[in-house]
């Protein structure tokens, strides 16, 4: 996979490009990540990349010329162009999995008050991290790239991403490590039993409990197995619901 980020703040990606997931993806030949400065495609000595909006209004808007010229320079027939925008589809684990199957991703970072609308017409997908506004799309681009890279073969230890939160539509079950007892709080006995069937059932039940408490919206419209339905009833009975 190839990931290219278009931004007016390339300096923000210095540490990210040296991060473990990016470096490991590169060493394993799973992916390469590069950053393109949109200002390099702006004409004039001042490399003018923004302007005031037609019709008036506060703030500045990214001009279509430099952004689309930069996009044209890096995009190929296999590219999927993703624009980071508060107006986009909320990013999710499902979307991360879909994007991880692409060969070439171009992530376009917004800034100021947004994009000239003609830029958005060139996007294959608009993505948002949530219902809030950031200074620019650089942090969202890093989040998307990280979420995608870690799903590529060989980047994480085999099997380590199989039971994570959202993988099956639920939050992950509680995890414990040494020591077995810490300040009066002990690791659940079932995890020390060596009984894999009991451990699997406990983890599924606690995953359902975590989701019910913290993200009940994830349960809405979800299909449940008979085992999961029975466990939800047990949880509600135990908690007097």
C-alpha cells in the first residue's frame, strides 16, 4: 500500500513518520507513507494557498488550484482520494478495514475555514473523526493512516488485532496482567483457571457488559447469537435492570 498525505503543514508529520507502526510497515514492505506540501504547487513568491470566500464571510478558504495541482501530481488510476472534513462520513473500524484493502490512498488535509467546493468534487470519500472542528486535517490524517496501517499483514503480531474493540461490533473485554493482586484488587479467578471455554465465555459476557454500559448505541440494530442474548439477560438480571 502507498499512503500520500497532502497538507500545508508537513512539519506536523515528522514524528509520525518515525513512529513504530509507520517504520514497521515500511520495513515489512507492507506500506509506504509520504507527505506532499501543497505550498509547493502554489505560484508566486508567497506561495499563496488561501483566499477570502466569495460572498463574504469570516476566515480564509483553501484555493482549489494548489490543492488540485498537488492531487494531480500524486494521484494514479489506483488512487482512492480521501478528504478529511467535518462534513464527512464518521470514521469507524469498518471503514479502516475497507481502506486497508486499497492499494493507494491519498489523504487531503483541510485548513482554515475549509476547502473551495471544487476540491471536494475530486474526492472519492469525505471522512470525519467526529462532530467537532480541528484546526486542520493533519491529526485526522494521522489517525486514519495509523488505523489502516496496523491492519496490514505483518505490521502487528499475528492475531493481535482479532479481538479488539469494534471488531465484532462490541467493545473489548477487560484485560489484566501481573501482579495477580494489587492494592486489594484481584484478577478474576476465571482468567487463572486455564479453562479456555470458561475464559472465552467470560470475555464475551464482559465485552457485552462493557458495551451495554459505555456504548449502548453499538447494540442498537445488532444481530445477537443465542449465547449473546442469554448473556445480556444474565447481565440485566445481575444488575437489577
